[in-house]
C-alpha cells in the first residue's frame, strides 16, 4: 500500500511510510481527523504507467494545498481508481 500526502503538521509521506506501524498510529489518527473535513474525488489510474504523477496532476488541477490518498500499485495488485481527499 502506498500513501501519498501533504498535510501540514505531519512528516513527508516518504518518511511516514518508512516508519514502523507503532510510530504511525498517532499520524494515522491525525489523518482520519483531517479527512473528516476534506473534500474528496476519485482519480482513475487505470492504464497509467506512473500513478504518482497522475495523482499529482489531479492535485494541481484542483488547486489543493493539502491532500491525502492511499492505493495499491505493485506487481501483484493494482487499484483502478484512488479516492483523493484534499483541502483548498
């Protein structure tokens, strides 16, 4: 599972994803609280080579300052679409 986000008050997504689960718990709670006040849209990543760039393009088009999404993208399992939460 890949988490891609930029939320004020949390570490970068690359740092957060490398933490052990016990260290992520407080951050995951903060993310759930943040998501309750955010807008959401679905982004199709089907037939796209680079999912990350497609999501970043959608974030840029929506004018979001903060965003969050999680998805599976590996050799065995790949999501067709991603729910993207964002705040302007």
